[in-house]
C-alpha cells in the first residue's frame, strides 16, 4: 500500500510538471495572422521570413495546402496559439526534373542540377547532399541522387550525394537536389523536399485522412536514379496525436529526409512515419533555440556580403577575369574547432570542394579565408557547409 501511494504521488507530480511546462511553452506565434482555415486546394505565398503567426490551423479533408517559395527560399513555419487539426494534406515536396528543366526544391529545399546539352556538361544538384551530374541511366557514371538522412542504395551511380544535417532538425533545412543528365537535350535533376515546422501551444492532431509531405522530386524518366532526397518535418506541441502520415521519402531513388517530433504527451500518437529510420523523438520544447551555431559567407571574389544575409551567394566572373579568388567564411557559436566544406557549384560541370578548419574555440566569431579557383563566364553558387 505504501509503495502504491508513493507511485501515485510521483505520477501526480510528473503530470503537474508536464502541465506546467505545457503552460509555459511558447510556440512563437502572436496570433496576428488569425485562423488559417483551408477548405479547398490552396497555395499560399510564403512571407519573407516564412512564418505564419496563427491562432488556429485547420486543413479540411480532401484539401491540400502548399506554398510558393519566397525569394530567400526559407522553410515554412506554421505557428499557432491554439489547436492545429490536419484532416487534409500539407505539401512542401520538391518538383520533378524534365528535359532541359531542373526541378525546384520545396520551400527550404534545394534545386536539382541543370541539364546538359550536347558538349555542355550537366550541373550538380544543390544542397549539402546534392548529387553530381552524369550520364542517363543506372550505371556507375550515371547522374547521382540527392541525399539527406540516408543515401539511396538501389542505383549504381558513384555520383550520389552525402548524408548531412542534425536529427534534431536544428537548424531546420530541407532536402538536396539530384544531378542533371547529359543529352541533346539532357534532363534536369529532381528538387529536394522542403522544410516545415508546425508548432502549437496546445495540440497538433493529424487524423487518418491527414498527411504532411516533403518528398523528393524524380529525375529523368528512364531510370529515375537521379532523384532528389526527401526534406524535413518538425512538429512541436505539448500534445501530438492522430493516425495520419508524415512522409519525407524520395519519390524514386533519392535518400530519405528527416522527421523530428517534440512533445510531452504522445499517448494518442499513432502517426505513420515514412521512413521511420529517419525519425527522432524527444521533448525539446523550443521552436527557435538560441543561440544557433551558424556559418556566414562574408566575402566572395571581392564582393562583401552582410553578415546574416540569408539565401545563396552567386558569383559570375566575366571572361578574362583571374580564376584565383578568395572566399571569407565566418563561424559563430560553435565554441570549438570545426571542419567546413566550401562548395562551388557551377551551372555546368562538377562542383569544386575546399576543406577548411575554423577554430571557433579561441574567438567568437572566427574567420577563415579560403583560396579558390572560380570558373569564368558562368554562374557559380557558393556555399559553406559543416559536415
């Protein structure tokens, strides 16, 4: 009897603590958007920062909610002071590639590589796990698939992208594109699945007819071996329930994306997780953890870039320019020495990768200057990734 009394008392204390944490949880919404009610298929323009500050969110059965990317291609943040009920579909998937046209990534995801044409070689997919361009078909020299939480194992290509990102989905990032193919014309790669975070101060319920999808786009139609990876889905609420579906798979042969569930009460959680191997679950009740470690490109080929400027950095050197240039990288809030990959992705041809060590333990922020060789007369996307 004494043991039962102690157990009951401890259970009551734990429930009281969970209730207290739930009451204190801040989903990041001030309610200024009002209720978001989706009754029919709807595509919304994404705000500049990607954030919808709602009171409640409802997606009705049979309706699909999608988003048009903003200029900075940020992830989607659906934040609510009240309940979130999903009976329909929320879709931030990447687009398919086709002849001469690369598939765009979903919001917060990365585009597929550009198609080749005759002597012009195809481009690599964008993102930390972008696949390289290559031949059409399932062969070692074939165009590579995009990767994220996993790498495709079904196709033979040696041009596949690498695994990246955190199981916590902090920072929130989407999937990577696949490489384009050679041809006359070739095909563009598939776009990576986007990234979405949904947070509620009370509850998120995804019913059996409901789904959140961030799938990777399909590459060229012959073998689909250059398909993009799935994206990222994170849910944060005191209670998350339902028996719907979360899907971050590739639609063909790309790698799987990432799913993160943060909640205090999962007693009615029966949601299907595709793939479950890419999912982590916990109780990190923070929508925007602070401070978040970050990398910034402060200068590329002599052009200064303001710290905190989001979006990709593009460089295009005119014909006759010197190819030897520099890129300046800044690391902040890592508090240790980190290995950074500076990746130059030209519109045509293979990406060029430089490894640099930045000691962020001695100074914060910490700077590094990387000597690079930039192709001339074509646009090059400059990125810095931490592996």
